[in-house]
C-alpha cells in the first residue's frame, strides 16, 4: 500500500507542478527549465540522503558500479530527455493534452517489457492498449478555443510521445536496479537527477530549437513576472521533482506490480482537470470522457479489474 500511495501522491504532485511549469515555460526554454529544476531538486535530495546517512542509514555509495551506471542512464533518458521533451510539448499542447499523451507511458512500459523482459501481452492487455490510445486520440482531436479547424501541433505530439517513451524506459531501468539490489529510493532519485543535470548542461544549445515559435495557443496564460517565475519554479521543483521523483522511486521499488504502479503514476490528467477548471479553463465533457476512457484502458491493461 505504501508503494501505491506513493505513486498516486506523485501523480497529484506532478499535476500541480505541471500547471506551474506550463506558465514558467512561456519565459524559460525547456532545457534551461529542466536544468534549473533538476539541479535544485538534486541539491535538496543530496541534503536528505546525507542526513539519512549520518543518522545511520544505508551508504548511498554502496551500489555496484554497473547498477549505479544503469540508474544514471535511467535519469539521463527519463529526466534529461523525457522531461525536456515534456516541457517543450507542454508549451505547444497545453497541460491537459501533454499529460494525456503521457498516459501512453504505462502502455509503452508493457510493450517494451515484451522484448526486454520476455513478458507477453494477453488479449485483455491489447484491449487496454486500444482503449488508452482511443481515449487519448479522442481528446487530442478536440478543437481548441472554438477554432474552426481541428488541427493540433504535430511537433508537440511527437515531443509528448518522446517523453512517454523516455519515461517508460527510465521506469524499466530503475525497476531492474531495484530487482538486483536493496537500495534506497532517495539515493536512487539523487543519482538519476544528478546524472540528468550533468547531461542537460551539454543540451543547452538545443534550447532554441525547442522553443514554441508561435505561442498562439488559446490556453496560453499571460507571461508572469520574474519574482513570480522563481516562486513558481521553487514550488514546482519541490512538489514535482523533489517529492515527485522520490515518491516515484518509492512506488517503483515497493509496488509488487510495476504495471499497477505505472497506472497510478499516469493518473495526473485526472488531477489536472479540476485544477484547470479552478483556474478558469473550460473542461468539456469530451475531455473528461477521454481521460476516463484512457485511464480505464490503462487499468484494464494491468489487470486492475481482474
């Protein structure tokens, strides 16, 4: 239950943080935003891990070099690559659509587990995949802001798909480490964030390529001032990255079924809908239906109703 509770809490925190990141992204490009929030969260986690160690906790360096490298690689793929793609998609698609696209992550986790872990999909799981993809397609095909055309940003969708793929790979790699060694959730999150932050330093030149050149989406909020930007960045980092990544690692480590954990980690769209409504965004019945159908598909995929 602790693992499942951690997964649900991480999804809630990420939904709240996404609303902040959406606004910050109007003035801060994706790689720089990812680097700032990752570095700050890594510093907070380093303090936490050091405090735990001084109080008699496990040695954070007591992990085989190969497994530590795998954790670092999962951070580079899932956080440096995945979060950068997500932030770029966030600017182009909006919080609701970007998060709904991330509901593909648990589906991709199952698909990748077939060749990588030898786990085959049964007919009910394929049904779950179709339901999830159908729910997402139903929402992303909705016309925005009363526009007469139903077009969506193709690059934004590709970036969101890339984020989902990276997240799935990062989860699989982290779970493999936990299967091989008894290692703490906070140190594992620190290794992932630290590795991602180092790589992000070398990714800064691509920021100009990931900017949203038009900035014409109907749901783009007004640009916040500098002080408000840093306050939102601090709040989003604390919730979405420090607690979010830590609780994600707790869920991956402690949940008896990685699929169920991935399902709960993908519920951010359900949390972001009431948040969006509270901030004045009109939530259509189609958006609600698409989110529910997609989530039900993920639940079927991992046998939640079995």
